[in-house]
C-alpha cells in the first residue's frame, strides 16, 4: 500500500474516532462528486449497498425485481432476503449485460414489478438509456449494480448516476478498495439517502428515535481513509486496465476461436475483469495453468440455476446466459500488468489453438 495512504490510516487510528466520523463523510462527498450525484452513503459491503437501496425504495415481500441471469450471486441475494421475487432477464450477447428487449418482455408479463437491477458486469455499463425507458413505462425503481464498474461510462453517463441509485463494492479485488470490505450507494434522491443513512445505523434518526428497523451496516473510518486515497488513483488505474485490455484484444485478433470483449461506441469499459469466450474452455484453462497463468471463471453458474434460487422460484430458461457461462474465462487483469505478461498470455492461448 502507498505510504501516504498508510499515513492517513495511522492518523485515523491516532484520532480514536473509528466509526461515524469526518473521514467517512469526506469519502462520501468526494465519491458523490466524482460519480456526478448529489449523495453517497458509505456502507459495510456491496451486498449491504444493494440491500439498503432496495429497502429504502420500499421493495418488500411479493414485489418482483428484474435481474440479469449473469452476475455474482450478491445481485440476487438481497432480493431473496427481502422475500421479493426475482424475475430473470437474459443478457445482450455483445456486452453480457441485461438485454433491454428481454427486460421489456419480462416487465410486461410481470404481475407486480417494482424494481430492476441492471448489472455493469466486468466493468461494462449496461444500456441504461434503453433500460430507463422500460423502467419508466412500468414505474420501476432502477438500482444499478455498479459493484464492478467504478467510474465506467456510457452515453455520457457515469456508472451509479444513471438510475435511481447505484451500488458499489470495495471488496479487495475491485477496481478500488478500502483494504477490506466496504460499499457505497449513490443517488440524487435526498429522502432515499436519508433512509439509507438511518437503515445502516439501526434505523436511528438524528433525534435518537428508531423509526425504521435497521441493523449495523456502517463503514469504518480506517476503511474510508483508504477509499479516499484510492479515489485519487482509481481513474488512472482504470486507464491502465483499459490499455492492457486493448493489448489483449489486438493480440487475440489472430485467434479466430476466441471471442474478445467488446466496448460499445461512446462507452468507457473499466475492465474489472477481461473475459474471453473460448471453445474447450476448461482445457484452455488447464493449459494456461500448466504454463503458470492463473485465470478465473466469473461466473460458472447462471444466477437462476443456483440451488438457493431454484428452491424459491419456478425454473426459467435464459438461452444466451446459459450458453455463455460454459465458455467464459477471465484472463489476468490488474492496473500494473506488464506488456510482456499480456504477450505471454496471448502467445500461450495461440499455442493452445494451433
Ligand atoms: C456484481 C456484484 N454485485 C454485488 C457484489 C457484492 O459486493 P460485496 O462483496 O462487497 O458484498 C459484487 C462483489 O463481490 C459483485 O461483483
């Protein structure tokens, strides 16, 4: 960790103020300003961010929440834990984000649609203009799952500023972190922000009265100090990720078997993950591992096929999502990845298909 960040953390430790303090407030103000929204509310994780935003919006038992089939489980677990019903939407085959046309169909067929959670998967923003039009027609609360997409852009909007609220994670592998768990919710809605601030702190109002049932979802001051320092660096890190992605994509043009990720026009993909589609994915992964290259699969099971979900809902079929999960492979991606490492990975992939 950078020396100046360590100094900031030590300053918090020396202050004796570990929660509900001024560093958290500065982190929130700066995160809101950088995202281009009025309010940011620091919380204990990305999962808490999603849960509290849904609760503050009034989503509860029997409400239907539209979610994409392809994401990390935490996109749907807050929905299930509120006893709301997920309605799964297939993905756009180019960006792997929620398909607005399928969303329109599913929202029209839904009996009590209340919210939609577009996920900016891998760092690519979903088509928020098209999703926003469907949401308006069906009066849906739009909660962006921006947990993988800090400062991604599309059509002139920044992730977390294009819906009614945006949820971010600072889990250590994310594009920016707090050296532990943490999260943030962004919104322009002052009342929503106020309710989330209550909910993260036992539902307590400024006068000490508990008018909502909240728990403890607070973000520590030491975490906020790390987050604040990283806010000054994350946009440079994102540019480095983007340049590494361009190098990968250019080199993979010579391997017709592999599908590289794409970036819509007028978008800035922040490449939380660089994910290719590959036939014989498992064999390719073994081959790369044998050459000392660590890869990952994000995610090998579609959201609607996890037992924790199938226990609760009738079976659904999402053909594009189901086809994708058997073919995806995440290549090494981090801001400092060296050109020669990208070259070694792509040469090893070429070798496998030759
Ligand atoms: C898409 C997505 N949603 C939600 C989460 C949950 O965030 P956290 O792990 O901070 O609870 C994550 C990260 O893990 C994620 O990648």
